[in-house]
C-alpha cells in the first residue's frame, strides 16, 4: 500500500528532465520501499516475518491469502504497525519536502518547516484549544487539529506580510527574520497560556511531544490528501525553484514572478508542515538534514532535491521510528531523540566526505 | 491590490484546515516549541517528578520550628489532604492551585510546580509544605526564616504513614495522625481481604496518559497493586524511572487482564474510548469489561485517600 500510494505515483509520473534523474529516483523509491518493508517486519510484538508479509498482501492485493497469523497478531500488524509505518513515511516525506522547498524559496540553508513560525503557531493554536476550548467529546469534529492548522497558517501569513512589508526588495532574509520574531512571539504566548492553566498542562505537553506511538489509520487518512496536494504542487514548482537559485534579481530578469513563486511554495510547504505536525507533533531535524544530505549526494537542482528529499525523508523517518519502537522494547524512545542521535553523525559524515572530495 | 490572489491562497489554505478537522475524530498531536523539546522525554507530570528524587522520607529545612505553626501554606495536594484529614485544616491559610480536595481547602493561585517565593511569603506562613524542591524553594524561604517541610512523593506505603505522622507531629496533632494511619491500615487490609482472589496472578496496564505512559510494579502505585497480587505488564520495559512509555504493539501483545485508566481527567479517557482504539477490542480486559476508570488525582497522590484508590482497584478486579 505504502509503496503503491507513496513513491511510485510521483516517481514515475514526474517528467524526467535530463537522463540522470531517473537512476536517482529509482534509488529513492527503493530506499523508501525497503524502509517500509523493514518497518512492517519489525516491532516489539515479534511477529513471524513470512506471515506478516502474507497478511499485508492479503489486505493490499485482491486475493484471499492465509497468513497463518492469529487474529491478535493480525490486528497488531494491520491496525497498529502498518499505519504507524505509513504515517512515519508520510510525515518524513512532508517535512523533508517542505524543508527543501523553504530552503529553495528563501535561499537560506537554515530555513526549515519551523523557521517561519509555523510550528510555534500550531503550538499556540493547539494550546488555546486545549486550555480554553469547550469539552469536545460530543463534537462532530475535533477543534484541536483545526486550531493548530489555523495557528500555523496565521503565523506564516504574519511572517510573510511583515517580512515583505518592511522590505520593498522582498528579500528572503527579511522574511526569515520576521519568521523568527513571529515564532518567538507565538512561543511566548503559548508558554504563558500553558503555564496559566496547570490542569491542562499535561495534555499540552503530550501534544507538544508528539504522538507517533498512537498512530492509527485515521491519522494516515488525514495526512494523505495533504501529502498529495503539497507534493504535487511543490514538484510542479521545481523548475522555478531552480531559476530562483541564481538570485532574486536574476530570476526576475529571466521573467520569473519571484513573489508569486515564493508565496505558492511557502503556502504549500506550510500546509504540508501543518498536516504533519498536527498528527505527530514536532519531529525536528528531518526538514533540515534530509534535503541537505540529498544536495550533498545528488546535486543541488530542485528537480532532484525535491522528489529525493520526499522519498528519503519518508525512508529516514520510518527507519528512525523502527529504532524508536525496538531499541528499548517494549518501551518507546522519543522519535526526536532517534532522528537526532543517528541523523546528526550521519550528516556530519556526509559533510566531511564531500568536503574532502 | 498588487497580488490579488494572496488572500485567496490563504483562504483556500484555511478551508483545507476545516476539511481536515472533519476527517479526524480524536485528538491530534503536533507542536511548536524549540527543537530541543523533541529530545526530552516528559514522563507524565504528577508522578514523574517523584522518580528521580531521594526516598520518600520527609525532610525539614530552614530554622527548626519552635512551636506548632498557626499559618500553614501547602503547595502539595497530598499534604493538603493529609492536613485536613488530621484536623489541621483550620491552620491552613493557603493551598496551591492543584489542591482540589477537600473542597474547603483555601485554594489559591500559588503553584507548587513554579513556586513564587514572594507570593508565598506574602501569605505570612510559619510553615510551608511542599512535595518537590527542584526550584530550591526551601533555601529561598529559609532566608526569610520561614520553615519548610519537604514531603517528596512516597516510594512505599510506609512513607505515606510516616509523612502523615510527621505532619501530625509538626502541627501538634500526632494523636489524630496516628489514629488516621491506624484506620488507613485497617481499611487497606480490609479492602485487600475483601478483594476477589484470582486463581492465577493477574497482569494489569495502568495508563497515565493517552500516549501509553504507564507504571511498573516498583512504583508507589505498583506497590498498591501488588497488595492485590497484581503485576504490571510494563515490568520488562522498566527504564529505571518506573514510568516507561509502552508501544501500542507491546500492550496488545501483553494482553493485560485488567486496565486501570488514571487519565480519565487529563486526557478524557474511558472504557468506551479504550474499546474504540484500533485493535484494543481484542484485549482480554476489554472483552471482560475489566477497564477501570480511576480518578487521576486518587491514583497519583499518596495521602489518606490511597484507601479509596485501593477500593477502586478492588472493585474493578474481574471476579473469576
């Protein structure tokens, strides 16, 4: 399922500009597919490997197969493990893709899904909903994800307007600076509200720390439409992001409407970030490290960086979550600890080897 | 407007927001906060603060209290309950914002988690009781010559009795305190004696929040469960804290005989929400209606109401 919905749709359909992109995409697809298979086959429940594969095939393929798993094992596999693996793939895909887009738009290597205040805005929205929101048990829709989305979009909108408003040249730096200020302001508000109400402080913390451990099919279904819209939109912009790489004035001279490209890319990346953040909480690091690693290995063209970041981001987070689930089994390790602990040294290694070469 | 589609793009994005919410029935996760938060584990607050601290025996600091205090400030919900239970309630002039029992306790905005020395001193107390001194409150109040009694979260049931006894001694109500602890011991023994005796040892999952933080048998709550012959499914996952986070897979694989929910208030969980979780309806405890909804406060405090906690546990045990 993951393999079908995830990489193939984009990998095969993306117009191949230059013959050397296809091998890279094939590698990315293979990495993600491999990671998903590893993710599905490992976990604290220790299910039989062959049976697990047959069971997944039974669900995915239009044939009736007997996996030999007990009902309880089949439930664990299909209701707990598979959605968690797919959610990890989707969230890593979105965060890394958004990070690559932000870095391209702002021509700033430190831009990532959290630089523009979207995370702080999402946190403020969610905290407000938790602290002041009505009892939501009977509501047809939960206000929490809505509030976090609204907060993220508000923060980015404010950052964008302030950043472009103060500076006629619409330089990328001023938007990032505005984003940092907005993030600080929203974080201050969020902390204040959170500290005001100690009855709900635990719920707020739980939300902030993320919920990969409780992934369900509902989460996967929630994220998928955003993944398709954001990925499709960003990939459509990949050539313009390449033009933007040469510089804003130069890009404008080449006929590119810089502000429009920037707004479209920022809106798409923010939407993707907000979708990811609203289901799994803050998973830092993916949005910065994955696109940079891809750049170091495969080159800086966004025709490569964008799709490869998405594929590798998904693979990276699935593998990180495998470690989070199994290293201390049956206990969990926070996913952010794993991504940083294994990702940072790996990135430094790539950085060093490329510098030498 | 120079870029007429800027507001349109935002509006479209916001519409997407609403659409998304509708897809999603339960609470979501997400976050702001600096990236560093993602690397720290937060065990659930109320009990986690106990884990890394010295054994639960109480310690006093500051100048030795010369005579029985007349103006007590309690920043510990447990101590508040104990003070009122031994008849020292009239001496209590202020309690923290978490001290919601008994109802007549003079609840204020004071916080035990983020204590404000000036605000506490303004109550003009001659004894301050706290359950956590990570903020070095005892030292700060000591400079103001205000005695502080630190009663850390209990590690054992005997710690509970010792702390109540100490509160009795400090407030000149030792005999009431001794009577209370004697009654608690008797009630606890009676609750255990009256509880169903399963033919084989039962295993439980005690849920601290809806991300599956739990307790092991070595924690204070775990010891209460042990009185009933119960063992935690998390014992293999003990990370040293006593409060590990389990994966959903591990819980389903362990298939506990009984589930205790200590997150009915914080996280609005119930037997119904547990049964509705993907895959959980196959659990023995869910099928046997052995999902026990506890009061979060009862399950996280170590005062006189541990007897009520124990009775709730006993009442929830499957009768086989």
